C-alpha cells in the first residue's frame, strides 16, 4: 500500500477493535482496484462516539463502519438515515458526502447473503436470536419476515421485548424467558459479544442442542459455542460470511465501485487461517 497526499481514508469505529479483520479485507479491495484509499480501525469508547462521528467531517473521511457498541448510539449524530436503516433502528455504515453523513445498515442483508451461500433457508423455520443489540436488530429485520416464528432472548428481558415490539409488524416475534429449550429451534444465532474471548462464558448451554439445529455465531472466528455445537452434530456458521458481505456492500456505498468479492474473501481466509 502506498500512502500519498491524496489518499482518502475509511475507518472502523468500535470498542474493542483489536480483533477486527475488516482492514485486511477492505485494504485488499482498495489495492486490487487501485483506489488511492486506505482503511483504519479506531478504538472509540462510548463516551467519545459523538466526537468521533464529528471527526468524519473534520478529517474528510470517505466513511466508516460501526461495530459494537455503537450501532444504535450513533443515530443522533447523523444528518440523514437510509430508509431501511431507519426502520431497523441501527447503523453499521456511514457515508460522508461533502460533509453530509448518511447512515446505512448492511448487516442484515450481509447475514442473509451468507446463509444463502451455504444453502441455509430460514423460510418457515423456528429461529432464535440471542442478544438484542444493533446486530440483532439488523438480522431480525430480515429473519422475522421469513421465519415461521422469530424468538428473541436477552439478559435484559425489557430490551428483548422492546426489539420484539419494533419487529412485530414484519412477522411473528416472541421473547424467551430462558434458553432451556434451545434444541427445539431450527436455527440459533448468537448476536452477543460472548465468544470474542476464549475465556467468555457460553451464550447458551450446548447440552440443550440437538443435531438438527443450525448454530450461527456473528463472531467471525471459531468460538467455543461453534466448537461445542459441532461436537453435538450441529451444522455451524461463523460470522465470516456476514463480515464479507456487509463489508462488500459498505465498500460499494463508499466508492460507487463494484466490490471485488473474491479478493476480499481470499484476504479474510488468509488472515483467519
């Protein structure tokens, strides 16, 4: 990569960001298309988010991705919201157009594309999402329209109920009191940060799983949950596919160029090997 006086910058705002593979993927895409751009991760605490979003204008960044815990908190600091992002109530991509900041959400569409690639169809299935944050909102926005019923579980039942109320106009949504009946679902998705560290507690008890359950984790390395689910005979899906597709959609929003998907996939695979 060659940095010049004309190099434009895209970024990731999250807390933490040390684990991210997004820079590898996005910089590979910029290099392949010979765009004079680079992508950098920034650790932004919740207390600093407003100033960080304002810096997008001040530094003339082309845009940013947002990850945990900023996908909902950033909304008040944007000038425009894409219609779908507004309906979801969370943003993972910001585009800077001459100082006007527009929020988009590519997470939900990216997740559904990752399932499609693996031949997994949520239509008519019983689906559970663990977690009720910004990622849950984005994937729930799509899943509740396809699933027979979408069930939400969150440590804060109040937050799960609020998300269920927001999604209920799109399909059947319920809230679970606990995770004892996990084996009754067709697809279970961990949308919490549990698993980013190997020492994290499990988001659910693997002994409740049956081999017919598809277990997804939005974290894009192989988590203890996925390892335990595989040992139970379950089909498993990491968050790597969602990372690829949401990043490709964000790349197109920033640059207007068709994303080099296989170049981005190869960069991810080589970095996570």
